[in-house]
C-alpha cells in the first residue's frame, strides 16, 4: 500500500472526469471523493432536458442518487452509510438546502467513513 492508501475504482460505475478514484482507503478510513448523480452513460439523475433546450433540475432526485452512489462505494469496502463519520455537501444554490434534506449538477457530496 502506498502512503496515499489504496485507490478504490469501481468498474460498472461512472468514472471520474478527472484522474481520481471513487475513494481511497488509508489506515482503516475510507475517503470518498466528491460524488455526483452521474450515471455510467454520463447522464445525470435529476436532470431532464426539455423540448426548448432548457434543463429541469431536481435536487431531491440528485441527492437520493448521490447518497445511493456513496452507499455502493462504501459497500464495496465492507462499510455502509452507517459508518460515515463526516460528510461535506457542496450546493450550487443555497435555496436548494431545504429540498436537499428531503430525499444538470446541483449537488456533490464527499464522505469519510471508518472501515468495519
């Protein structure tokens, strides 16, 4: 293992647009990279293009998809959402804060969890 830990890259999941893994595991801690609602086909959950070319953005659908994506990453390491000890949410519009708490890119979430 390198001093930067073990890179976690999940096949069959949307890959990073830059050169980074889905997560890194260092000394029993799982550092989940910034995760969005992007699907394997590079479309986004919670983004619908309307006939006039504008986008309909759904913060609830995006939030649900991001949390599900984080869950899959954690499960690949034997952990779950229950193991998360810290989460950082990046919103592009603070007016979405209320809807984000109800479960094109409105949200990205990174997380830190402890491996069981």
